C-alpha cells in the first residue's frame, strides 16, 4: 500500500517536473556530456565529432599549465573575497531599504538600476573611475596625499580592482532577492519582538536571519557558483584578462582556449575540472545549510 | 547510491553514442572546372550566402561591394550578405554552422581561424580556381598587393585558402604642431624614433611615444631588428642561435625606452588615440583604420610611414575571405568567382573609398571613388593613403600554424612584461616564453 | 506607514541611514548616469580620458542617428525583443512554478538527489553549450526563428531553486491543513502558493525578462535574417574591430534599457510592498 502510494507520488511529481526536465535535458545535460566526451581525447574534430588519442592527456596538460594555476588561484581569491562581502552588504542595504526610510522607493530603483545598465557602459564608467591619472578614485585618494595607484595597469593591483568591481556588480541582484525574501517574513513576528522589547540587533539575529534562512542559503550557493564562473566582470573591466593576464579566471581560461586558441579538448578538460571544483564547494555549502536547517 | 551511479553511467553511454551520431567525411575539395561553361553557371541561377564581420560604416561599404558584384557579374550569381557581429562572433558562428552542416558559402575570418575550419574538410582550396578561366584574370592578379597574396597562402600546406578585399597597416601618427614648434624631424627608423622620443620627453617630462599593439610589437619588433619569426610549418626561429642576438637587441632597445621613460603602451587607455588626442603623448604607432578616434585637441595631426629597423617590416592586418565547399561544382565555382572578386580593382577601390582600409588591388588606387576619398582630405584618408603605398617587401604578415595564436600571445607577453616592470629580467622572460611555447 | 514594524524609531539613526543610502545610491547609479551622459556626448567627449561629467552641448542627434539607420532597424528589433522576452518569461514562470512546487512540497523518492543533479548542471559555464545547442536547434529546423531564441531558455535551475526557497519560506502547516481539507495539490498550488509567492514570482519574472532582453550571443548565433534579430544585436553594431562608436552605442543602450526601467517601475510595488501587506494570509 505504502509502496503504491510512493509510486503514485513519484509519478505525479514527474508530471510537475516534466516540462522543466525536458528542456534542461536537451539544452543543458546533453551538451554537458558532449563536453565531457571532448575532454577525454587528445584531439577532437569538432566537425566530424570524432576524437583521437583517448585518455586523460588533456587533463594532464591543463593541470600542468601555469596559466591554469593562476586562473585557479585568482578564481579562488575572487570567490573568497566577493561572496561574503557582497552578501553582507546587500543584506544590510536590503534591510535598510525595507525600514520605511524616506524616499525608499527612489533608493530601491537606484540600487536596482545597475542590473539593467548596459555592460559596456558599466565597463566604460569603471575605467574612468579607476583611471590612474584622471580617475575619481585616485583624485579622491590624492586629497589625502596618497600617490596615484595603477588600478588597471599594475598586475599586482588588478585582482584587487576586479574584486571591487565584482562586489559592486553583484549587489543589485542580491538586494532585490533579499527584498523579496523580507516580504515573506510575517510582520507579526517583529511586533511580538517589540512587545518583548527586543533590540534591533536581537531582532535581526532571532527573526530576520532564521526567517531568511532559505534565501540566505540560496544567495550563498548562487553567489559562489557565480563567482567561480566570473568572466563578464573581467572582460568588462579590462577588455581582456588584465595586464599580463593578472586577472585571468577559470572561465576566461576556458573561453580563450576554446574560442581563440581553438583547443577544444583542453577547453573541455578545464571546464570539467571547474565543474568538479564548483560541485564540491556547492555540496559542502548545501550540506552545511541543511544541517543548520535541521537544528 | 549505487543505483544512481549505474543510472548516471547509462545516461553517459547513451549520450556518447548520440553525440557520436553525425560523422562527416573530411575529404579535401578538388577542382575541375574544365567541363563547366559560362552558360551552365547562368542557367543554374546561383545564390550564395556570405557571412562577414563588418559593422557600421564598414558594413555598408561591404554591402556596396556585394551589390556591385550582383549587378556586374556575368553569370547571374546573387550574393546575400549578412553581418554576424564582430570577428569573434562571426568565427563562432561559422564553427557551429560547419558542425551542423549549415555553413555559408563564403565567410570572413582571420587566417588563423581558417586553420580551424580545415578539419571540417569544407575549406575551399582556391589555388586552382585562381588560375581557371572564370573570375579574376592573370593580368588583374598581377596588380594585387603581393604580400596579400602571400599571406593568403601562408598556411602549413602552402595552398591558397583566402582572398582579401582591403587591409589596414600600422602607421605613425604624430602631433605635427608640436613637431614643427620644436623643429623635430619625423622619424623613419627605430633609431630615429628613440631619439625623437627622448627629445620630446625631455620637453614634456612624460612618455612621448606610444605603441598600440603589444601583439604586433612582440613579433615585428624583433623582425625589424633582423630576426626571423617563424614559418607556416610552425618552426619558430625567433629565439634560435641565428636570431637570438637580433631579438635581444630589440628587447634591450624597448627596455631602454621604458627605463628612459619615453616609450609607453596604451595600457588602461586601451588605445593610444585617447592620450594622443589630449596631448598626453606626442606620437604613436597604431592602426591606419583607427583614425575615427583621433580627435586632436587644438593641434594638427601628421601621419607617416611607421618607422622601421634594418629589416623593414610593417604589419598588414584585417580579416580575409574564404569559401566552404558544397560538393556542387557549379556552386563552388560561383563561390570562387566571388572570392576572386575581392581582388578586383573596382571592388577593392570602392571598399577602400568607403572605409579606412587600403585596397587589395593596386589598380584600386586609380579608381575614381578611391581618388575622391583621398582628395576629401583629413586624418583618415591620409592614414589610408600611407597604408596603401608602402613599398613592396615592407608589408609583413604572420604565418598561421597550429598554436600560432598562443605563440603570438607568449611573445606579446614579453614586451608587455618589459613595459610593466622597468627592471624585468629579459633572459628569464625569454626562458618563460620558450617554456610556454614548448608545452603547446 | 507607522505600523511598519521595521521602521527605525530614532530620528538621528534615520537621518544617518538616509545619508548612507544616498551615498550608496550615488555609487550604484554612476554607471547609469555615465551611460546617459555618454549618449549625449560627441565622440571626442566620450573618448577623452579626462572626466567630462556632462557634454557642453547635448547631442540629441545621437538618438536620431541610432533610430533611423536603415541597415540596423531598431523598430523590428524592438518588436522581436518584446515577443521573445514575453514568451520566454511566460514559459519560464510556468515550468519554474511546477518544478519548484514538486521540489518544495511533494515528497517523492530521489527528490534531493535529483535536485542536486540539477544544481550541478548550473556549474558548467554556458559558453561550453553553444555549439552543441546550435546543432540541436538546426536539426529541429528552428534556425532563423524567434522560437530558437525562446525555447532553450524556458527552464532554469537558477529560478527553480530560487522559487523553491521562497516556497520553503511559506509555512508547511498551511499545506498540511489544506490537504486535510481535501484540497488537491494542483488547486493548492495555484490558489494558495502562487498568490502567496507573488513578490518572488514577480522578481523571478523580472529577472528572466531582463536576462532574455539582454541576451546577445545566442540570439546572434541562431539568426541570420535581420528581421528575426533582437535589440542586443543591434547595439553591437556600433562596435567594430577598429574601435567603437561609444556615443551611438550609449544612445542605443539607453533606448534598450528604457523599457526595462518602465517594467521595473510598474512591478516594483509587488516586489516591495512596504510591509503593509501583512505577511501571509493563511
């Protein structure tokens, strides 16, 4: 009886999932396997879809390539810096926007606009902000007697600049998601807390964070995946991968190998390695957030 | 867990089988047009697809050339041209379409990208077509810029796979007002360039001469100092015992310019035209086609031949056109006729007149349209005319071979590293580049 | 407004928050401002390395030039962009609602595993898919159609995951109570879950619309005919290998962004209801 019931639920669930699963299977999963297949050859004819030299030589090549090591290190730095900072900032901003401040509607629009602004316009604006001689940043620092920093020219500063840009560009999306999430919190919870005379901080810890739990988990997982896949940000800011490839990332590496160097098997192997790395991270995060949810 | 794994493996195998589906034989196309007559072509009423990478005004000029072909070709061939974004987009699209079996008849691409179309077996070998009774005649071919013809057969197998319509080259842009004021001579050699740069920097107190493209400098710097770069078979000569001295001479010359504070790169400005326009730098070497962005702030701009070294070499740049075989001899012949039309005097003259490119056929210089565009005056036409009148033998191009993209990048990195770090150790930079190239 | 439980009571704190938000909004708005000011500059002003906050003389002709180009018909692009983005958003919301419900409320075997596998698919950069998907679309005979631009993006793990999280925020008791009352899953989903998740659905719809509106590479890949192309491709027209006509591109970009802002303003009240809504009406 129970078994039959289970089968029935499974069948019903599949009906709900069918439209999404079909599309994802055809346009995401199938190409993924194609990538996997390309990666296990030394050479792959993309036109006849035939590979030669079956084996792991592409993986070995990628793992020995110093440029890939640099891309890997940069990507980790980028993720470790931008994910927590952008989430914390956007959560604070969302809460402030939600606190009935005067002009909050204007502010909400203002904080959302970067999301619709043309990527090239954003790139141009930031190149002006960071320009060593004419940029606003250096002019501002100059007021305090700080020497001009070569934000975009100096390989040692490139990652720092990229992180600032990455945090900025990640904010708008997260703020809107947090705002939508805050809408789901029952206001009676806060009213009850006020009757108990709980302070703002206590309300934040005891009500906002737990209530936002699922959304917060989502933001972390998605932000981490997004940070590991950083590419548009790099090209938007530098036009390429920065002075002497100093701001190269894993996806930039993969893209360059695929579309510029046309070394398909190398690109595919680096894509699979990336996939595995992100997957491990995501599962750790999911596991942690599930455990917290269980407590 | 085990079950999941098994399921996954099954899906995987199925996907492999599926992905393996459409295999196409990779046979090189052979030419035999001897049985085909002009009437056969006319009766076939052939329509060809052309994918190009020319946007804005260049795209309009491209359409003019296609219109001219459609109106004047005696075989009733019609070409449909579509802009497919920039070169990268157009290339991506051609690769995908070749894989899907829906390639256009004609594509515009850089020659190193054409290399990657070769395994499809569809890239048309034009060697035979160029000399057949259709399209361009031997007489017309004789006035095509020789180095364009050479570039289009600088593939590993030495066959011709492409034709060109127009190209830009590097030229020297200088602040004429400043030069006149301080009685400076326009440099024609690398030596003079360094001397002038030093003099200007002594006046302005900041770097005075810019180099737009590290990619170009990475190869043609050493070449101008007498080194040989590489051959189409992928043999790299630039660091071998016969060439290393010349190559080192160039790196030291470049490093002295950086240490002396008189040379610079575009860096954060992306192109030197910006800092040149507002007077930050006084001269720069850049593309003859990029003049729309030179907007001088109260000074007169001069354009001159790019300075050269003892082995004069100035890069010609821009995409070329290639054909994709369909297997139908009539259609393929029509494709070759259009490709040869790119070398036509009228066609290349018309294109050059409406863009910043030099015509592929020297007879194009004599067309009314081209002459009128030069007579109109201005920085653009001046640069275009300079690029169109380099003496034979000065214009140079990169041979393409497997990994030529990455090799170029590794050489570009050396000059960029020297520019970024005044105290860069040249020997170790060379060693690093050699390691990178050897690993490819 | 006073019944807003999140309202900051202290007058000075409120002023401080206001100033902080104002400063922050300047930082956020700068690129947007730069786009508009750039759209009114001459090419000389926009390529100058020095900062020109606002053009000496606003070049409205940039807009006229962009809108009247015969070789780059913004009117046709506009119509196609609307069709593609609307169809895409409607289909995506449909598949997302169904899938998120299944993952959030239906206790079926292998649910978590299936969800993990779906999540994993998000981790391969989409740049790797393009050639394979191009072949698939060509085999479906959809090349050069609006459908080719719509179909591949009508399901998204990204949004399914997001909506699942929003659905998870809705207390389970309501679901269980409804089941006891004999309410079917289907009816419960559309009568209870969807209305309660309105702000999140609007958010998802909005983001999907924007993503579809701004998509560039894929629409370019699957279209050859200018009559099937969308706005984002028209924008790229101003970039060429010898440089970019930034002033025209910024004018074009401003035109492209305008509808998105209008849509945002129309739907803003659903995303942010100023807490007055009063949480869940269970």
